[in-house]
């Protein structure tokens, strides 16, 4: 797909792609804006059209337009490729090559690994009384429901699944690829531990990942966690329950979209099976396209709050583009589908037939938030509602709502049409950015290493000090560049996006800095980088020492001493 990537870059300007998410202003040869990943007041997010890269100096993230889309949309490379191909008008089908049998077999092994994990978790559930009690009593699931949705339980032992699958012939790298396992400091571990496991299936019914629900209450751990984005699982495309619901959707002629996966399970058990869930409230174009294959009538049970209203507004243009009829299901106040189903199944069956067209629902919510008896309230109402009506493609539909607005505000239709035709002068609405999922300490450490490498790539004397530094100090993304600088101090890497980012960083921060100041700054960076690295490693070793036998403890204590020596050397 390298040719497709090159063609997309030729057709799109990186600053145009990024400006949909970040408000950019010209700064010399580059563009600047506020970081979409951190809460900053002074802009430190830079885009270089010349180098075709972006770099966020506050978080240390950076790359080309593809890595930016992956970050802000939470997509893998394939998803970013498809999104940018649509934006640029590039037809990826023209670049497709016949998949080799080896690649096909490799992907099939990944599917088999997840399937084996499902069966393993199912067997573990039978051994765990508390998990079974929760499903049977707290959730009131019948035995057949538990079997149909293939519920399981992940044991609390750190590597039980990993060891089981490796004994089955799977390699650790394969298990990491599908988000089942990981490794840290030479130790392998299961991604999910001590949780109720709910398999996520593709439209063909093959397991591709998991939603894992906390069994024991733990304030430091999220109630639900999902498989990370993998070759098999993409959150932006996943429609939970679709493989089980598609026949019922065809028969009923409509689909109900709820927020929670367990809402789907409860509804299916109650006999209402044309129900699916998205990942949260945000329906994507991929979600709607998947549902449109079975029906054009999509009914959404969004929460009746600000988040639900925002989600509905974002969905309108997507539904209009696809020609999907979107309507809202209003639940009794304070109840979610699962609660309503357990209280009164017939009420749930009736509720999903009593829908309100999405535009009407949004108009009602806006009207409730303002005072339509005042001039200010009428202005606020018409401004907000017109932002919605302008997204409608059918002029007859626009005319209909213009008349409704005139009636609600007591205004003449001519006045309403004049305002509707005015182009809003409000600030451009930027797309939502996926929140970063990393600690502040990791973010700061990445920034330090980038500043140190940027200086070392331009200053031979400073770069030569890196030769004594173990490569393990640096993050995975920086190791290749760090190794190059260790061998070639003072010479900037000319290959790859990472080297370009370092050049941009140096130009922005250190271009006019004298040598003495560069040496001083690099010593501070180096000392802090090494100290933070060593302390993090020592914390991990301390946990291992507690659980180790005497002979292993001696080796681990020696490793701690080496870290202390490293701190002394570079402090």
C-alpha cells in the first residue's frame, strides 16, 4: 500500500487534515496551534508543510498525517488509511494486491488464538462461583443466555491464559497482536485478569476481542475495559451483537442501538433481538454502514442528557449522507434499557416502537433549555436549531422545520428563512479528539528524550555522551534514532519521520542557543531522563524481589545496584 500512501499525501495537505481538529495559525514556514492532547494555554503544537510532519511539543507525540489520524481518531493504520483515502478520493481497490497464502494463514491463526481464549475463559467461569453468581443472580441471566453470548471469566493469576495458549502452540507475539497478552521487564502477563469476559464478534460471528467487566469493586480500576485496537478489532467499526441480531433486524425492519453491551444481552434474553450496541454513544459512519446492510431504520436509545444530545447532533450529517432514517427512543427518566427490561419487558417492547425523529427530538431539547418568551431565548433557539436544520439535505424537510421554528418563536416565515439562509459566523467546530491514554510521567519522559536527542543530533560533543548510555533508557520509538546518534554524534538522522521531528524541535527551541547553554540544558535533560528511568525500573524490581527466592533476589539486587551506579554516573 506504499503507493496509495504516497498518492494520498500528494493529494492532501497535512495542515488541511490537521486543521479539522486543531485551529492552526501561520508561524513562519510552519503552523502552530494548541495541543489536542494536553490542556495548554500557549500553543506548542507545530505542523511543518515543508517536512510533511506534525509535532506536539507538550506531549512529545508526532509523525505524519497518518499517525495524526491514528492518534485523534483512535484508529489503527488501516483505519487511518481508509479515512484519508476517502478524504482524498483515492480508490484503495486499485492498489490491492492478492494476499499471500502466508499472510492469510497468519491472520487465521490470530482468529484461532482469540477463539481459544473464549473457550478458556468459558471453562474458567464454571470454576468461579462469585462470577457465576453475579451473572445468574445480579444480572438474572439464564444459563442459555450465558452460553449464547459465550460469557467467561479471566483468572486473577497473572499469566494463566498466556501460558495456556503458548502450550497450544501460539507464540507470545501473536497473543500480543490480538491484545490478549503483554510483557514487561521480561515477564509475560495476561491483558485481562479477574474480570467477567464478554466476547466481541465480527459480523460473521468470529470472536475478535473482549469487553471485560470488573467483578470486584476497585476505585483505581475502570469498571469496563476493552481489547485495544488490533488487526482483528477496531472500536470504530465494532457493533456489539450484530451477528446475533441481524436476522431479527431483517424481520422487524428496524434496529435499536443502545449504549451498553449488557443492555443488548438483557434485551435478547427478553425476546427483543433486533438490538445492538455501539462503543459508547458515538455512532460512526462505519457503524451506520454496517447497520444499513440490514435496515435503513435506526432507532437510538441515547441518554437524555447533554452527552446524548451532542452525540445525536454529530450523527445527523452521517445519517443524511447515507440516507438512513434516525430516530430517538426516550426511556423512562433515570432508567437504562437493562433496568427497564428487568422491571417490565412489555414496557421495553412498547418503548422501542414509540420513537421521535432525531431532528424533532433535538428541537424539543433545545426548546427546554431556553426561554422562548424572551427575545434572547428566541435568538438562542433559532441559532442552535438552524445549525441542525442546515445539515438536512432535503429542501422540503428544511422548509418544514423552518415553518415549525416560525410557529414556536412567533416569527414570520420570511424572517426565519432570512436567518436560515445566513451563513453562521461562529468559530469553526473542530472534530473531537480521542483523549490520550497514558500517564503524565510517561509523557514527560518522552518529551525529555526528544529534546536530548534533538540537541545531540546537532552537537557532536553532547551527542558523544550518549555513547555511554544503555539503549534501554530510551522508548521503543526512539531507540533506532538514539543508536544512530550514539554512532554518529552531531549528525542529524536523515531517514524517517522521527528524525524530521527532531530537526523541527531543534529549529523551534534551540536554533539560536549558544553552545554553553546547550551543554547545560542537555546535562539537565540527561540527568532527569536517567533518574526517572532508573527509578521506574527499581520500582518494578522491588516488586519482583518481594516474590523471588534467595538466589533470584541476589541477581535482582545486583540489578538495583547497577541502576544506582547509572544515576551516579549521569546525575
